[in-house]
C-alpha cells in the first residue's frame, strides 16, 4: 500500500505491506526536487517505483540502513539509475542486506531489501533548488543521519525523533546518543519536521525538548533505583508499568527491559 500527499514542494510517500487490505507499521519516504529520502520496505518497492516514475529522480539518500528505509533502493537504482548516498557505516548493509539480521516480525512486515550500491554521504546534499545539510543523528542506529534545508527550515529526521512516550527499546538503541541527537535537531529550530513515521509536524523543537526532558528524567530515576540495588526487572515494572504489546509482537526484540538497560550502560 502506498499513499502520496503533498506538502508544498515536498511529496510524502507513506508505505506499508498490506495484509488482506489492511496495513500496519507504515514508513514514510519523501521526494523533493529530484531527491528521494529513504525508500520504504521491500514489499512496497514496486509501488514506490510506479508512484515516483513521473517525477525526476537523480539521487536517493538513506537516513539509516534499517530494512524499512532501504527496501526500494535496489529496484529504484536499477530502473531509474539513481545514485545512492548514505553514512559510511550503512554502505556494507546496502550492498549485502543479509548482513543485518531481521527478526521474524521484521521479515513479516518489511522483508529483506534487494542489494544496492551507495556512496559515502558528504556534509551537504545539493539539488537544483535546495541545499541540505547532513546532520549526524546516531542513537536509533550508529549510521543515522538527518537532512536539514536551512533556508526552508525543513528537517528530514528518519527515525531520530519518534513521538510519544518511550516505554520500550531495541537492545541496540543508544539512549544517550538519542538524547544528544534530539538536542542537535532541536537546536536547528526547524520550521517543518518530516519524520520516518510520516507524521509531519510544524515547529517541532518544543516537542523535541519535552522528549529530551522526559528521557533525562527517566535516565535519572533508572540510575537512582539501580544504585539502591533494585534489579532491572523491578525498575522496569516500577517506572514503565506493564510491558507494551509490541514486546509480544516482536518476541522481545522491543521491550521495556532494553530501555532500562540502555540507561545503565556507560556513557
Ligand atoms: Zn529505524
């Protein structure tokens, strides 16, 4: 399933695998001025190819190498000849997506991407009418970058900002790096946020600062309870309550315990 909407010169493409006419776990890609930012998952690659066929396409940038952001790379590169740029750490995964292990839920919802060939991204990405600054935003993954167009105030943030309250994490999240990246993005004071979730927001800095405060307060509480000798499981129950449904869906890959452990790691 693919749904395209227009935000000024930016096209938003929201994609997901459909099951019996229903779709879950959408991811968004954005097209602007011949540049495509992320390519959704493998299951929606052909729809993305068809939806973007009328549009000029010179280049693809991947915000990070998770399978729901690089799934259309291979097909679009082959059919449209688009050059791909990503963080150097993402390139081996683009070339051989099977280097990244996909748990069952990831294979079901997003699938294995086709291989693609990327070049290391520089400090800026230029299109005919715009200049995008490449902002390092690690934490969600080590290779995560965001694109910021200073004149327009557009921030394409991939998964570096996820709205709502955090009650679970993957074991590989670096929560302190996530906080640092949020601080960096809020400091840009973007006029518009175009995130990987597809929920476009205006003036997101305030919401980002709330998130930073909430995460710092949670980190503080976790460390204090840990110093008092409480085990991780008890800290989780006290601070996060019952495990969210996503824990069962992901067979434990996403869980509250991982979030607690992330705050107890060395900074
Ligand atoms: Zn991701």
